[in-house]
C-alpha cells in the first residue's frame, strides 16, 4: 500500500517559524497532507476588532462574531499564506476548509456545562475525495473549519481534524500521522527537552495521566493519536516541527 504523511502543525509554529517549517514539510518525500492551526492570529485579530476572546480549558468559545474571525483567519489569511509558501517550494498545494468539496462534516457540539457556540465535532470525512486529490499529486492544506451540511461553518480542533483525515485515508494508504509542535516530543520533565518519552501506549498513557506527567492540552492530543491508531493509522508521532523526526511514538 502506498504511503502518505498527514502532518498537523500548531498555530505557534505557523505564526513564528512558518518559512523554515515549510522548507522541512516540502522536503518530506511522497504524498502528504497538511492540517494547520492559527489560534494566536485569530486572537490578535479579534482584539483589534474589539471582539473578546473567551477560553474554557484551553478551548475557544466561538460565538457568531468569533466564528467570522476564525473563518477569515484560518480559511483565509493563514491557509492561503501556507498555500502560497508551498507553491513557492514547488508543491501543487490547494487550500481547503471542511466545507470545500464537502470534505469534513461536523455536528455542532451540544450545550453541556459549557456552551462552546459554533464548535464542531467531526462526524464524516469524505476520504475518497482526499485520496483522489492526493493521488493526482495535490497537497491538500486543511484549515480547522468544518461545516454542518446546513450552511453553517464550525470551528473545529486542528488535532481532531488531523486525526479524522488520517483515519479516513487509512482505507486508501499506509498513513503516518505526525503532530508537530515546539517541543521535541512528549516530555517527562517539561523543563528538560532531553526527557522525551520515546513511546506511549494506551496503558502507559493512563499511568502518565495519573502521575500528572501528561496534562493540559497534551491529553486530548494523545487521545486523538490513540483513536487514530485504533482506526488503522499505521504510525502516530508527536515531535518537533524543527525536525519532523524522532519524538514520541504513540501505539496501542
């Protein structure tokens, strides 16, 4: 089965070191898909527009005004800058939200203890269309926006988007999913970059949570990684955007 890389890059990398990251991404051989964030840019633009940013547990509350902001930033400014950068590096890149070609559909998150507003939980990925695009040599660049099939865009976690894309493509390719961020992997000691945990299993993850070695935003990242492996993704890695190699491998 042909190999493909699904690479997710966080907003901090996109906003601070995009050019060097795109150099490394362009050098990855074979078929590939890029899923990106861009939250800090959205927060900055919202502030300039006088729109308050509200977060709960690291998750953005997306009311109608904030949905307009993230649509402009994720689907426009950030996405098209990445596409232009990849074209300059010789890649036939095309930018998408989940609404384009009906690639990723979500349901609006139900109101519980928190009303997250226009936030989507992924329900369906049109994997055959993604496979067709990549098979033609296109490099899809996917913004963290989905749609509900009834005309509304929805803000969606980029890690979840990347895992959903990887799971969908697993029926067509041998998929490696890589979550890139500013650290060299999952660290046992957050103050020591050399303390990378080389491998995390499902049972080991529970132990790391109990010991509070893994906490905060790393928990849903590893949960997404484990979900991807369970769904047939061959390999999931959490690593530095500076290297796109090494790091922490997640397996069952």
